[in-house]
C-alpha cells in the first residue's frame, strides 16, 4: 500500500467527487473565483464598491473584506488578480488564491510621496479578527478558536527566487472595532519607504492572509524576520556567505501501526546554481528535535536538529534545465516518528554551510504557480490476514492463525464516517436482540448494520445522521499547549471547534446471531473454568468478529477437546479460535508521582488503602460536585474504600472476583471505572492532566471529551504513573472482553503499540487525544489493563469515555480556552 502526505490539502470533495485543487482564477457568475480550493472564495470583478474578497471556509462561516475605494478590473494571471493603482498611484493590490485561503500583497512600484495608510473593512459571519500579543492576526470563530493565524505583514524589497532584500521593514497593524464593525489598519514604516537604500518596487507582504502555514525558511542576512508565508523555500549557501534553511512538517499519523517499507521526501527544485546530479555539497535533510512555528521561526530563533539518519541529495537545476524533483529517502526518520519519538519535522540545509554556491529553491506549500507542494510518499508492507489451521467441521470449531500485529495496519476513518459508526453502535446497543455488531466496509465506505430479525432490518436501515466534530483525534504531543505551575478549579464549557454534518444510509445484511447472543457466548466462555471447558485457562480474550458475525476467541494453546466442546455447546460456526502461542492474559496494572498542590491533575499517581499505586484519570463534574475518575479495580476491595491521597470511592463498575458489574439500577456492563469523592481538606480536582515523562511537571488543560465512541483505526495517547505518556496507540478492537481474577472485564477497547507498553501502576490513567488547534487534551477513556507478550505488539485495554458518561452521567471537567 502507498500513501501520499502533503502539508496542506491537495484534493477536496466537490459535488460528491474528489477533485485536485486548482487555484487558477476564472470569471464565474459575475465574480472571480478559483477553480477548486478548500472552501469558497470570491473576488471583486472591479468597477464597483463592496466586498473585495469573500471567503467561506465552511457553509456556516464567511469573512468579507472591503477595499476603501472602487476597484479597477483586475488583470488575471493564474492564481493572482492584480488591481492596478488600487492603493494609490503606483500602488497595486495583488490578491492570490491559495489552496485553503488567500493572501493580499500591496506592490509599491514607486516611492510614496506621502505617509501610506491602508484601511480594510472586515465583516464576518461566525468569524472575526483578533490581534495576538505577538503582533500576528488571528482569524477566530465564535468560540475564539483559531481558524488561521496570519504572519505579521512585512515590507520587502524586490525579491527573486535567488535573493531577498537584505533588510525587511515593519508594518504597524491594528484591528479597530466600532458599532460592531471591524477595520484592519495597516501603517507601513515610513522611514523604510523613504530610505534611499530601499530599492523599489517594495511589497507589503501578506498585508492580510488566510494561510494555514506548514513550512518556512530562514536566512542569516535577515536573522530576525520570519518567512512562513512565502511562495518559495530556499535552502543552502551562496559564495558571499549568505545561508538559508527550510523547515517542513507533515502529519505522520498515517504511519502509526504500519510496517513501513520506504518513505521518500519530494520537493520540486525550481532553481539552483547549475544543472547536474552532483552539484557542490548538495542539500541535506535532518530531523528536527524541538518545537517551532512556521509563522514565527527565524534564523535567530531556530529549533534544534540532529544528523542522525540525515540524508543528502546533490542534484540541482539551474540555467538551461527546467524544474525537476529532488528526493530524499527518510525511511529511518519516519520509523522513529512511528515509534513516537516526537515529530518536530524536517530541516533542509547545506551539510557544511561553507561559503559557496550551493543553494536550491523549491515551491512552498503556499505557492500557487507550480501547485506542487512538498510531499512525502510512504509505502507499507502488508501485515497479512488470518489463515485457517483447522476448518469448522465435525471435529470442532475453526482455528486460525494470524500475524502478531494483525489489525494494527487499519487506517484512521474520516470523522463523519467514524461518527456514523459510533451512532450505529448506539443503535445496536439499544436493540441488542434484533441487531448485530456494526462495522465499516473500508473498501466501499459503507456503514454495515447487520440485522438478525425482520424488525432489525427496519430499525437498522434508518439513516445515520448527525454532526461530526473534527480535529480532536490528534496524538502529536509536540504541538504547543503545555504548561507548568499553578492550576485552577475551573469547569467551563468549551467551543466544539470545526464540525461537519453527515448522513449515511446503512447497509443491512441478514445474519443469524444478534449482538445479545454473541456477547452472551463471550461471557459464558470467559466465565468457564477447566472443569466446564477443556483448556479454559488458555483463553486470553474474546470479542465479536462483526464482519463474520461470530465470536473470536484468542488462546495461547488449542486442544482437540477444546474445539469439540465449543462446537457441541454453541455449534460449529458460532465461534472461531485464534491460536497465538505468545498471547498472555491481561494484567491489571495496580502498581506522575507527587501531585502535591491543592489541585489534583489527571494522569498522576495515588495510593489506595491497600497500599497499591494506581493513576488518576480525569476530573469529572456531576450535579453533586466534582469527582475524580480512575479504574474500578484499583478501588474495589469494599464499598467504602478510600485512597490515602484524596478521598473515598463512591461508585465503581468493577467488583473484585467478578470483574465488570452493573451499577445499582442499571443492567449494562460498562468496563472498568470508578468515581472518587475528594474528602481530604484543601484539595480539589482540576481540568488538566500531566503529560511527558514519568517525573514530568508539564501539564495540558482538558478541552472536553471525545464526541463519539472509539472505532478501529483511532489513534490515542495513554498517561500513567509507571510509564508516563505514550502516544500513537491504535484501536484494533472497539469492544472486547478479557478474563481477570475469576471474572472478566467486559466492554473495553483494545489498542496496540509496536514499541511502547504500559506497566503496573498505570491503571486508571488518562486515555486521550490532543486537539490540533489548541494543544488541549480531549478525554477518550480510562486505562484498565494490558498484556505484554514476549514478542510482537503490546496490548492495552481502556474503558471508553462514552461508557463512563453512560454509567455516571455528568461530564469531564473542562478549561476555557485562553
């Protein structure tokens, strides 16, 4: 399998079909529009007042910018519309359509004869402008969530692909609000414009822009000026000693759980010192090892990097030869990212940075001329599926074998599809006797809701519709958003962020076994001992195999007696046994470390009254007050068990010797969790959790809980007192059951990781994702238990946050965005 990853969208859905982005501007319906971008953009055709630009990132949001004077008809060149003399004689307004937005530049062909000041009126529906403390402009939604952060406008002299003006001038910006209307005020530095050393034309670069930047370059000649919105990236050196570096970052989550074969970084080389395959020292790609932002990185403030696994390409274009791709094999770096080392991106630079002509120029992700942004191409070796050792026949049930990491190469679902599947699970749970476990056909993208009866067919065929919450599934722990120090007892509603409405018509095939029947079989088998079922002690777990409408048992040994006994009790086709000799039973991990102020953070250690260490998950809010959430088996010796650290247990879905039990007044079996009432004076829960290493003091605030159930392919992080934070876990079973201590934990989610394992003491820890926009944590579940095989992936089991809410009501405590 091959996947391609870009730093910005390259295809979008239009009229139900995928289309490649094409920012070429054309006249359409009395206005000017790009052919295909993400969102909707309209430009003024000129000869009129009113909105110069109207941009709608979604159907519910628009941002309209109006020029203070009438506009001439623009000159269209590809993705650029030039309004001559729009800002005064010799001052052209250039609007560039981009893949996900647009940019304004003002080109001053001549030196202004008076102080220049520009005022742009802004009207928003669901969007507004804010000026950040660092001077950048923020486009925010009604919930104060960043939709885009524009770099500070700059004054730059004539710029070519090879050279930049040695100095850049500043532009003072302000956002004025009066009578509910906003005005963007721009004041270019008059001293820079009047300086005889300033060469014209001069460009007010990014006078306004909506550009979700993903790359940037820096230059030692302008050490304090960022260039995160430029159309080109330059890396390397020149003979006069000037040196440039280019920084890139990609979302590498598609690599999680895959067997990586080869990963290649590709950029289009559009200029260089000369043509050839071995020109000077070449350009080296290194792995970046600390945080940076495309809109703020400068030569003076660069992140660190490492030469470990660095690769160099010496090819170049220049002179008579035209643009050509440059490739680097970054497989070794990509494998480190997949193992959760921390993806801070890449830097392109001269390997020696000596003073000689050894530069290369590439289109940036913001470029609209070549429409060829940086790209990563990854190929994966297939993990493979199960093979049959013994078929289902008169001798017993079917036995299969599969690779140790079978299922870990599942891909993440698009959020609308994942929300639809979550809704299907809710429907099945409410109609357990007539429907069977739903799933998604990843080839067709259809949601499958099997029906065991005619009534089930009618119920299952109703459309699945709702609103999907986007951007909450990240596991990139390098994004900003951490803090150290003081906490609060705040619990505030937090805006949901970007959403997308969805409607899916489920496919409803007929099956013979309902979910009620299959889960009853699982409970019976896992409750059996060797006197009731030969080899019962060798069974490690059981789950529904929805695609086959069967129960899938995992066992580390299978005997003819076991096969036959299962067939005699349940029939030959109700169960399948997966033989995995290395599988071990899950261990509940009763074994970060000193949360000693007045606020109790999640993912921190505590000790129960049996002197056993565990981890606290999240703060939980109920009408009766604030509580703490942890694993039920950490606190199930007796009904009033307390923690030495904080207080007493008030409710638990786990009972010693039985495993998962229903709460009083309920019948559902809802995993392994418990609520703790804080009774120790002077302390209270807080809406944040510890992140980082075992002894970390670093925290992230909690934004809210996951908006749906977990589905196969989801990525997530786990935080515990024994192993600290580990990310890039992948859901491989959305509902499984495991035998433990004479009982079984029912209705938990199973995840796998190729290199990280949880350990004793992590039980009760936070399972979460990281909101890409804010860096805040999104609660996904509570860690229950794990198994650590001698070889192969580690397994981890957690109680889904939706089941926690179903059990106790209330909601996770949340902290307002800054």
